[in-house]
C-alpha cells in the first residue's frame, strides 16, 4: 500500500500522458483514415461511373449498328425487282413470307420483321408463323423511343426472346412499310459490354434474369432469382460489389415493363487498399502508444523521484527539533518547492520560541475567561435569593424567617456548586465524574433559585413529564442547564415567560427550554457554537461552547430553533442511564 501511495503521482502523470497521446493519435488517425477512405471511395465511384457510361456507349453502338444494317437492307429491298413483283400480286405468296428469314442471318440479326402500314407482319425472319400478327405495340414503342434503348420481349416457337430493337421505314411498290430488326440479349452480348476484369453486366427482367457465362455471375444470378426483393439482393452483395443501374423499357404485346441492366463492379481492389491502410494505421497507432507509454513512465519517474525525496524529508521532520534536510537540486518547479520548504523550516525555527510563549499566554487567558464565566453564573442564583430576602424584609418582615428557611437550601446548593468549581479549577482542567443524575431535580432546584427574577414580570414554569436519570457529571450538567436558563432570561426584555419541559423519546430524555424573547437572527444562530463569539457587551463567547461540550460528553445532542420577535427553543437530548432503562424495559 505504501508503494502504491509513493507511485501514485507517477502513475497519474503516466496515465494523463498516455490518455492525451492516445486521444490525439486516435483523433488524428481517424481523421486521416476517413480522408483517405473518402478519396479512395471517390476515385472508385468515378471509375464505376465511367464504366457505366461506357456500357451506355456500347448500348448506343449496338443500336447504331442495328440501325445501319436495317438502312442498308432497306436500300437493297428497294432495288429488288422480284420483291416488288411479288408485293404487287393480290395474294400473299411464300416468297414474301420467307423474304426476311432469307437475309436475317446474313445481317447478323436475330430478329427481322417487315410490317405494313396497318402494322401487320408481312414477313418475319425469327418466327414464320407471326405472319399477319399485329405489331403496333412494337412499332409505336420504337417510333417514340427518341434514340433511347428499346427492349422487346418476343417468342419463337415457345422460346422467350429478349432483343435490343431498332426500326427503319421504307416505301415498296408505292406502299409504306416498317422494317424492324434486333439483336438478342444473351450472355455473349452482356459479356461484350464490359472490359475490366471481374466486372460484368446482369439484366433483370420481370420473372427472368440474364447473366454472362462466369462462375461469379452465375452465383449472383441464382441469388437474384431466389430472392423476392431486388433491394435485399443489392444489400446482400453491397460488401463485394458496387452496382450501377440503367433502366430500360421492356415492351411486350401486353404493355410496357421495367427492365434493369446492372453493372456489377467488384470492390476487391478497394477492400484490399482499405485493409492495407487499416494495417498501416494500426501499426503507426500502436507504435505511437508504446512510445507514449515509455515517455510517460520516464516523465513520471523524473517528477516523482525528487518529490518522494522531499516527502521523505518532510515525514522525518520532528516539530520539537525541526531538523530536516531538503536537498533536491533541480532547475524546475520541484527545485522551487525545495527552496520554499527550506525557507519555511527556517521561519518555523525562528517562530517556535514566540509560538510557545504565545500559547502559554493564551492558555492562561482562556482559563481566566472560563473561570469568570462559571463563577458569574454561580453567583446569579445567590444574588437573586438575596434580593428576594431583601424585598421580604422590607415588605413582609413576619414572613422573613419562613422564606429564609425555604430559600436557604438553594443558597447552600449554589455555594456547593461554587466549591465544586473551585476544586475543578484547582486542577486547571475539570475532571468529569460520571454518575446517575436526576435531571428533574437539577432543573427544579435551578427554577427555585430564579424565583422572583424580573420583579414579577418574568414567569418561569417547569413541567416535568418524565422521570429519568442520565449518566453525567452533576456539576457540569447544572452548569449547562443554568447557562441555558440564564440566556433565556436575558433574551426577554419586559414581560415574558420561560417554559421548561422534560419528556422521554424511546431511549433518550428530551429537555426543552422555550422563551418568548426577541429571538435570534439566522446569521447569528449559525455561529452560536463558535468559541469567543458573543452578542453581549460583557460576554465571553464561551457559554454555549461549554454547554455543547458538556452535553456531548454525556452522549447527548443540542439544537436551537428560533424565530425573530417570537422566541427561541433549545432542545437537549440525553441518553437514559442503564439502570433507568432496565426499569423502563421491565427487566432486573
């Protein structure tokens, strides 16, 4: 435990230094790390955006290639005399029906359809049985596309066919026609949309998804087909991929649906960069913390060692000799403290003689004030009785003998009290003699000794509501009660009354002294138990201090409650003596 106490300052310095360095390094590290991560993510986002723009460009390139092939094929159709001849016949013949299928593969298209002005299929290269079917839904979508990508969901012998479609218009044999062509969206086409390793496109359609031919794309495609929510799928893969999206209208005979072309850009490089950065940050932070610990330990010891030397010298200092050796020689605050301690030691040696003389003088002055206060309180009852006898001798001489006999015992008690004080002060310090004391008897004798005080204007009543004894010094307890009664009398100017009560509260005797005097202001009441504090011109400021000491030596407490202009109540609680308590409990 002593070692912990000696090392507490160095530990505090070490802890404070470590905490400061850790907090500083942590904040700086977090700030730098966040800045680097933001830069990495910004560059990565730019790269993804560029890749997505490249996919859009490739979509546009595919559309342009389809449009160019349709335009070239349209010019060929206009110069085909056999086609014009067969279109001029009144009945549809197989030459026209099979015309589109004859050239579709040559054009590199998977869909090629010739539609007349009534939007009826005249010739279909991908589905011969579509002859005569209505293609208004696709013609309208292509006409209104304004250059945007258009997907068409077609069927070929029960097989679903999703194509990127374009349209051209032409006039044959003085009749307007629409030439619709398209490329099938398949795994090969999706693969051609991306050039970066690990990056690929995935097309999500209502009830259908298409992905390139790769293990990664196949796994993601299965997850997408298995989930019920595209948003959930996006969240699940967000740790490994960044998603770019292109929304494209999907046209079907039943209406228009929404298709989404996802660009999945792997986060492998970004995650590797972040992991390397985190390892570097951890290494640098750990090194900084270790250096901070070593520095703080060195700093703490360099400060605590000279302080321990000063503390040891101060601990060995004895006041009777004032011999000590403060010899820390440093050019810092500890050295300044060493000089201050040496100066203090010199002043102590000089003032020791003066202090001893002053203490001796103060001790005699304190005893003189105490003796003066106690003797004055002891003579007050005798003076009151003498004044009473004088009044009886003047006004009712025939009763003087009777009154003398009634009050003689009180005078003798007061003289006995003064003799006890004299014996106590002969030993300089009164010795407490704890005996079983009847509080009611002491209070009753005090009240009788103050009979006639105030020429009838002051009324003192004593209502003993409980008979109990306490373990205390009888002389000291009388001193305390007499002081309280005298203070109550002095608080009343003119007519007034004092009521003294005793009662039992569990194992304690409660004595209250209440007066109808002027009361005590709050600022004065808070200082009543301070030594030498008094509001009386002839007071010593020791009365209530001694009362509190006597009551507490008997194991009791004292409190004062007062209201200005209404009066004061002093409450004293004293523990009931063991003999009285056993009787109260009904035991032997």
